């Protein structure tokens, strides 16, 4: 099914969520190979981007195959957010996304991320300024609200549409829920009915079937998968069993490592590679000993040696 965000035409409705430390260029490319229809960058601090642009080269790294791509900004100063959007407008990337969902203390204490769910006047100024300065479609990623007593998503969604935002993603939990607790699919449906812009539902979707069920129940246009995609990029595919064989997991991890090599080369951090590799063995037999070997890896070659051994064992 085709859907659109502003002038962009998107094909599959499954979206890779922004995840700091995880959704870098190689991982996005891999998710796209399995069918992700839209990917987000890791979040980027607007002020820091303006003052030290070179420090953000890795977060901004992309290639033409990495499209459509939303680059996500966070911050609490409307002027700086606008300037950062103008800067991003000159760089590759198809969408500028505003983070209004991050519950981390260091982001909240700046008044950014999910703090904006509790400060709608500032959220409005930021959206207005970013839409004014950006030459790309602007989207926003929100939560349900600050806590269960302050469900601000419906008001914020309307403000977003009025400010010129072209789509919104909702992680249907409050800031106080963090990353657990029930997902409010009813709220996704309510917001979808309220606004004319596309709505992307997010939160706790474990696989493609659950994503399609969310779409059927809420009418949302896109479904965003985060943690379930880590170590399991095949969940974007309609042809692959969500619990694939060990041989398939090993092949996919090898492909991931090849993309890391191709795109990042020596710049790739071993800790990050280990962190991705570890996740490919979720629920697998002998996961514990495999994960122990990955954690102990001192060089990339140690992970390749492990995969060679596993290949002999699992075919
Ligand atoms: C490791 C990690 C990093 C994340 N980083 C970001 C981020 O940079 N920007 C953002 O908007 N959300 C971020 N999130 C939230 C996810 O995008 C998503 O909203 C959340 O994980 C719920 O979806 P899920 O249940 O499918 O994982 C992050 C989540 C995780 C687990």
C-alpha cells in the first residue's frame, strides 16, 4: 500500500524507529533490504550540530540507497531548532523530524524531548520555527503525554498540523511509562481521526502481524518498530518467519557485518558491533554461550571466527 508524507511517496508501511546508538547507516540499509519503508536517524542535538557540525558526521552519514530517511533533531530553543533545520535542509535526508518523546534525564533537563509534551506553548514555537526554516517536510515524534494525568497528545497533534508538520509518529505511552506499560492503541485511533496528516503508530510491536493488527484497529498510516528490529531486521519482511533458523540468523549477521565494513570501515566501534551481534541470538538455543563469546570479543575477527564455527554447527 502506498502512503505519503508531504511530497514523498512511501511504499511499505513499516518504519524503523529512531534509536540512539543503534539506527546508524549500516543497520538502516539492512532493514531496508528486508522491506522497511522509512527509516529514522539517531537523534541529534540541534545546538551541538550548529556549533560542532563535524562531530555529527557519523550520525548524518547516508548514501542514496538510504532513502527515504528522516533525520531527527532534539532541542528546546525554537531559534536553534530552526537554524539546525535550515542547515539540515542543505544536506541529504528527506525529512526533518522533531523529537518530543525522549524520556532521558539529560534531555528532559534541557526542556527537550518528552518535556515538550508538558510544555505545549514551547512545542508549538519549535514546530512553527522548524517548519518555517526547513525546506524539507517536517515530522514530529511524540508520546501520549507527560503522565497519565496529562495526556497532551491530541492537543499537540492538532497544533502540529496547524504549524505545517506533515506527519506525526506517536509512541502511545506517557513519559512516566518510560519503555514499559500498555500501549494506548485507542489514542492512536483518536489522533488518526482528528488530523488529516499521516499518523505512524509506535510501541511494543513485536512483528509484522502485530503491526498490521495495529493498522487495522487504529487506521494508522505507518507502523514504527524499534526494539523488536534490533538483531531481527527480517521482521520488516513478509516472507521470513519471525523466528528464523540459526543458519538464517548467522547469514543476516554476516550481511550486517559486511555493511558495517563497507560503510564505516575502521571507524566502526567494536562495542557497537558487539551490541548489535549479541541481539541476533535472542531466544536461540545456546544463546548464553554464544553471547558470552561475543561479549569477550576483542577484535572483529573474533566475531567472524565465532560465526565460522556456528556455520559448521548449524549449516
Ligand atoms: C536504545 C534506544 C534508543 C532510542 N533512541 C531514540 C531516539 O534517538 N529518538 C527517539 O525519538 N526515540 C528513541 N527511542 C524510542 C524508540 O524510537 C521507540 O519509540 C520506542 O523504543 C518504542 O518502540 P518499540 O517498543 O518498538 O521499541 C529509543 C529507544 C531505544 C530502545
